[in-house]
C-alpha cells in the first residue's frame, strides 16, 4: 500500500510489463500493459501504446513475421518519440537507442533472422522519487 504522504507508486501493470519484458514474455507483457493503456486518457496513453507495440514487434520477429515486426516497430517507435529521455522512471532514450540497434538488421534486410534474445534490451524502472 502506498504511503499517502510519500511518492505515488507506478501502477502494478506498468511494473509487471517490465518484469515480463525481461523474461522475454512479450505477449504477456503486451497484455498486461494493454489493460493500463485502455484505462488511460491522454498523457501517457501513447507511451503505453508505443511500449506495447515494440514488445509485440519483438514477438512477431521471433515468430518469423518480419513484415509485421517491422511495421509494429516503426509505429511503436513513432509513439515513443514524443516522450522525454526519462519517462515514468524509465530510461526511454536508452531503450530507443537499443531498439534501433537491434532492428538495424531488419531495416537493412527485410528477411533478416531475429536476433538471439541475449541481444534484446533489458529494461527497468527507477523507484518513484
């Protein structure tokens, strides 16, 4: 339970997204954050949508759907581009750079195989201040 006089914590779904993303459970990460995205009005709505899309892009690429992965990656990165380097305790700028490096092969060669999961970004959020 949050301390009423302390910092407001992040929603459970947001924290769970990061945990699932790091476990490479991209479908489940997307499902978890989608619940929060649906409830969100304004502000962070497109941020959540961008995170959902890039998670699903990784899933599609792993499953051999390179065209779908590329489309979701591009759309998701476009949504994330409007947010600052540090958003909701997340080093979003670094994440965008890591995703750009990861998808560089697919952007050059639409038939490129998905990279091993060891190359996928590891994500975390800082505790609220």
